């Protein structure tokens, strides 16, 4: 069956990146179809944390109040160094928001999808895409089962699922990933407004987390990169990493000894943005499909939302000009690079240095405990609201080197 629905843009994947792109396209009057292979509400394995930057885009989408209603506000963060030192601080102040949020992706993604629909996007669920074919008169999208749809441009927002990218020849092999697993605890006994990052008892670069949720629940997880001098000491799987993390005394105390988790799932996180393809003939690529997951923290929601908004801007310009050629696509790729590459380089550098060697990380967190300015730099860099290069200020490097 061949269907021409008269769409300008088909967005493939209705996660945060796809929903943001569709929302902002529809707001501009672009005829937009949003496809997803599943039915909402649907889960997505994730740490569930929503940063200040993500909140800004969600607010622009008109969904922040709805997200706040299902989220837990977070005002503090606690780090546990490899040597067991604990450093707790309030999150740096923000001009617009008094907390970050933690909300299950089961609810978050559904609300963002609804925002796209409310903006005028057409949505089709249970619409798995088999392939797409660019041509002189646009792009033909073929669904599983043979149905064909047409548009002038597609936006690939397929997240961690690389199957379509591989079939299209965009991603010939699986790139470097972070491996992670998470589950949900039912009875959090720790501060419900403080997120916990553990680096003790971990084969670095790795960390474990406890992120509070409403109603006394928590997202508990562990992730690691199979790189660095301790890669042979790392668990065989992400689920094993999480199982080991649950035996950490601090985690046991935070969960009141009830470490049986619900909905345990493992997942890879693509962190290859600097080398990943960002466009293809007839297509712009957004979110994790473009490798946009922070190589240090594993955070991806804010990058997904921001890249979706950027793709909507560029797609609108391409439609207005009637030009979908390589020059326009390369302009979008350069815009992505300009927006994200600097911070990705530094976060990858910190992952491979400070967060790979226990002694360096111990020194960094000891300095953060003594020096509020350094701690604020660390937190702001992690939250994406400060140039991470500022952590390398000479006065901080001098004190790290001298361990003072």
C-alpha cells in the first residue's frame, strides 16, 4: 500500500529528541508526522534525571508544569569518593529554577509526546520503520508490513536502537557505549531531595546512583565504561554491576536494607557524538541516534531535547528554501558540533583522567570539600551550565597536584 499523506517532515522515534523536534516543527506550521514503534505510555531505561537545560526545553514545549506534577524536586547532591569520603552540597542556584527533577521515563516521554500532539503533530504508534529511501522528490518511508509514507525530509530520533541506522548504512558498526542497568526501589530511607553518586567500590571509570522519585521510590543504577587500566576488573554485565552496587553499605542504608528492585533493565548508552554521523541523504539525526549522551555522566535527556529543537530550526529553513542537499545538511551538522562538541571533549577527558584513577578522583573530591568554588565548578559543569574547561583553571590544577 502506498500512502501520500502530504507531510513535510516525518520524525522517526517519539522519545524526547523526536517529540521536541516534532513539537517545534508543528509550532512553525510544518506538517509533521511522528512515528514510534511502540504504544505510549512506554518505558525507557534511564537514570530519569532532568537537568536545568532539559527543563528549559520542556518549558518551551509547554510541558514543564505537567512534568513537575509527576517528578521529584532535587536540591542537593552527595558524592562518595573511592576512598569513602562523602561530600554533600546544594545544587548551584539557577536563574529560573530552584531544583532539578527526577521523573520516570514512562511518564516523561508520554507527556512530551502529548506536547508534540498538542502543537499539531500527527502521531502514529505501533509504526516500526523498516527503511527509508531518499529521492529527487523527497523521502519514502517504508513501515514494517510494507506501507509507504512520503515526506520532504526525515528526522531520525531512534535513540539507542541502532537497527535502522545499520540497515541504512549510516552506522556500519556499534560504537563505544557506556553499559548501565537500573531498577526501582520501593522504600527510600535517605533524603528525598538529594541525589547520590557513588564512586567507591567501583572499577573506574564507573559510578552508581540513587535518584529519589515521588512516593518514596528511587531510581537505583550503576554504569561503567569498559576502558581504562581496570577494565579487566569490571563486571561481566551491567546487571552484575548493579547487583554488586546494591551490596554497598551506603546503598543498603539508603534503601533500608530492601535492595530487591522492580523493573531491573540493562542498556547501552552511545557516547560517540564527536565521531557519529549527524546527517544522511534525506535525513537529520538527533539525540542518542547521533551519539548525544554525555561521556562522563551518561546524561542524555537534555542533549536529546536540545538537538531536537535545533533540528526543527534547520529543517524549517531547508523546507523554506526547498534545499535538502549536502550543503544544508552539513550546516546542521556543524551547528550540532558548535553546540555540543566543546563540552563533550572535556567530559571525555575528565572521564579518562580524574574519573578513571582513584587517587585523582579522591583528590578532586577532597578539594571540592574544602573549596566551595571548585565544587560549584564541578556541579555546574556536570549540569551543563558552565564551560567544563574552567575546572582546569591553574589555581585548581595547582591544588590538585599538591593535594592541598
